């Protein structure tokens, strides 16, 4: 099925190209762009003949009238986008890359379903009403979205087909997957905040709230450090670390999970924090009091995994080769295609 194939093509071209690039549309010549999925051509408004979009005080507004208005309004403002799409399509043909119509239709249905459920509480009638207010029918919306999805999928496949995996790419993925230097830490921590108000349990060390009820406490840095030191002494005296987390930690998020930081990365807190983490071993799994911008921490090593790059390099190369392209890769792809193409008229 051809994408640009009748008089409605002209308006579509103007919206995308804003000037002359869709040569062949409406002239019998094959258009420059022909994705395998054709949008509906639509039907004339009720009571109006083909080619007439509206009638005002008895005067017909033809498709040609509207095309002229669009070109005068938009000029060549969409020409770059259209040329980029042509270049990607040509590159896809050269590489033998194709997007099956059913792929696009499946993605289209999923996108619209997410929109209806996410923005309109699952009410398709509300979605259609919103389109109507924007002078757009559901089929017109589907046609535009179908085209956008087709090209999104096409450039992604071309980017994957032409991607060159370097050692630097593999090393970056290695550190993302296995930590800096191939070392992954699973930690627990107790945070004593020096900035935010917290609720101090009755009888807790350095409690500044109501000793009978456990009231709100605003701590200075010195008070927070003193409180952390007292908690550390309790742990060294036999208090279970998980129990200390539940009783004292001001980190509401990790407190729900026994203080765990399951995928610790350098830079989460501070250099001092990271340096303390690297000193932890299975034989010496607990830190002293460590300062960060969030306050004062006591750390416990739960697990330390060490992986060598050579052990996983082949798998990482496959991951890097197949992971979804980024927007940056799209721009780089377009830049490469532009650089090797002769583009005139811009």
C-alpha cells in the first residue's frame, strides 16, 4: 500500500514538508515517500462534495485552498524533518531494513490505549471528544501517529543495524551493570539527619523531643553527629543493625527495607561515603560514622560481588549491540546521513 496516493496527500505533504518536496503527489508519479502502512484517506464532510473541506456562507473551501493557506503559513519550516525521514528511508532500503505493517499497527494500538487509559481514565469517548475540539478525527489522529511511529521504528532499526560497538561502550556498560571496577555493593545504612525534622523515639540517644512521647527534633550538625556516635556504640554493644535501622534511621525510603541500598553507585552520597563503602569487607562489614550532605551514616556491608570484565565481555557486547537507541544516536545517525548526501534548496 502506498502512503501518499490521492488528493489528500497534498495536504499531508504540506503539513510535513511545507513546500514542494512531495513531488509526484497527485501527478501520477510515484511519491518520494511510501511507508508500507497507508493512513485512511478520509471522506468528505457530510453534505459536501469530494475535495471540499468546508463551506462558509455558500462558498466552498477546497483542499487546494487549504493547501495554499498551509504553505503560506508554514513555508519550509517542516522541510528538514521531511528530508531527514527520506534519508532514513533510503538508508533502510540500502541496509535491507523494513518495518512490517503489523508492527506499526500493534504499536499504534498500544499507544492509543495508553493515552486513553492514562489521560482519559479509560474513556474512549472523552478521548474522541478531545480530538474533536482540536478539529481532528480519530482516524486523522491515527494516520499521523501511524506515520510518526513508522519512522520512529525505522530509524531505531537503522541505528541498530549501523551501530559500532567500541571497547569504551562495553566498559561503560560493564560499570553500569557490575559497578565501578566490577565491584557491586549491597548495603544497609542508618541515617541521622542534620537538616530535617524527625520523630525521636522515647529513650533514644540524643533525643531532643519530648522524652515521654517522642516529639519532633531539629538537629544541628553537631547534635546529629553526637546522636550517630551514640547509635554506633549501641550497635557495637550488641544492638542488631536492622533493629537499629527501624528504631533510629531518618531515611524513610530505605527504612522500609531494613535500611538496604540494593544497587549502590558511587556518587549517591559523597566521596567520604564512597570511600567508607570501599573499606568494608566481609570480615569487617561495619563502618564508623560517615558524613554526607544528608547527615551522618552508619554503614553495613550486606554483600560484595566482584566481576572481571573478561568474564562477561561477550555478553555485554550483545547487550550494547541490541539495547534501544538513544535520542542522541538518532541525531548522530541523521548527521551521518546528511554528511554523505547532497541536499539542495535549504
